[in-house]
C-alpha cells in the first residue's frame, strides 16, 4: 500500500503503476553520482545536477533539444543530468532518458515518481545511473525495498525528502544520498528556509542535495553554509543553459 495521497499526487502515482516495461538491454557502465559529486567538490567547484524538464504541473514549460542541452551541461562541468521521464504531468519520456544517457559520460538520474520495481528495471535498461525515490509517496517498507532493488543494479537512489519526519524515514532506510526539495509537492510553494533547517540535520556522511528553486550563485553559497553538497537545478537552466557557468 502506498501512503495516503491526494490531488495530482494520487494521479501521478496511479499513472506510474501503469508504465510499461521497456524492452532494451543496458549497453553502458554505471557511473556513480556520489563519486562524481565528491570529485567535483574536491576541485572546489559546485556540483550541479542539471535537469532536463520540459513541463511541470506548476506551469513551467520549455522546449529544448535534449542532446544539445545535455552536451552543453556536460561541457560546462555539470556533475550529472537529471531527466524527467514522467509523461502525464511533466511531458517527460523514456526516450529522453535513453538519448541523454547515450550522449553524455556523466551520471544520469531518472527523475520520476518511482513506485514499482519495473520502473527501476526500465531506468537501468535505459542507461540511468541513479533514480529518484520520493519519500512522500512511499511507505517505509516500500522505500527500503526499492532502495535495495535499485542497489541490486548498482544504482544508488537519490532519496527525496520534505521535512524532518521524512529525513528520519530516509535515514532509517539507509539512504546514502538525500535531496531536500524546497518545493511543496502539493502546493508547489518554494521554501528555502525549510531546506536550510533540514539540511543541517542530515549527517555529514550522507551526500546532501538541495533541490528546486535555485537561480543564483548567492543561493548556492548560502545553501552550502547549511551543508549542501550538490544542487539540483531545472527551470533556470532549461530557460538559460549558459547560466550553468556562473553557478559552477
Ligand atoms: O517542477 C515542478 O514545478 C514540480 C511540481 C510539483 C512536483 C515536482 C516538481 N518538480 C520536480 C522537481 O523536483 C524539480 O523539477 C527539480 O527539483 C528542479 O527544480 P527547479 O530548479 O525549480 O525546476
């Protein structure tokens, strides 16, 4: 049983259960997102996970070529690329994941509302190096078992949390890389103060990712003071890809 869900989150999860199995065989190695983040930090640069997102339920939309975008992000030093594959609300697709993961040689994260092992099979077969697991939409048992299932493919999942309660669940489930989303998934409101509060409670042996609503270098520097190791940025890079140079 998934947790009690309302509004569009209920629809997005129902849709996730019906995603088809993709018949492909993985033909590339797995790149570790955690290792890549540590390496970029050692080089005194900001590890930016650049997101390929064409639309979102909060009204965002951008029409950008996935190959050009991914190449520019890699060339500019992004630590990884996050690819939205959710089709109904984000206009994502498995095709974008396959194309991008076969274009770049940096880790690629499958960003979706993962609730089934089949979605993880697809992520692996399509060339993803990590997947997102959102605590808000999973029970504790599901979170634990999906983490283990992803690891059976050597995909270390980015576990997304909202607050301290979800942090406890993520830590209990053994997450090694945790993202704190500043965007409330139901109201879409951005709250960076909550992110700072939660980030500083994450143990330093866990990789801490600040997610959503990041538009400037000043914000990144501020989030670093609270322990952020990496930054997941979608909208502002989709609108203006060259901005990545100033953020790194
Ligand atoms: O992007 C949205 O508007 C959104 C709305 C509701 C649920 C999730 C949503 N986005 C998923 C994400 O986590 C973001 O795409 C990602 O963190 C990047 O955020 P941003 O830089 O603000 O585009």
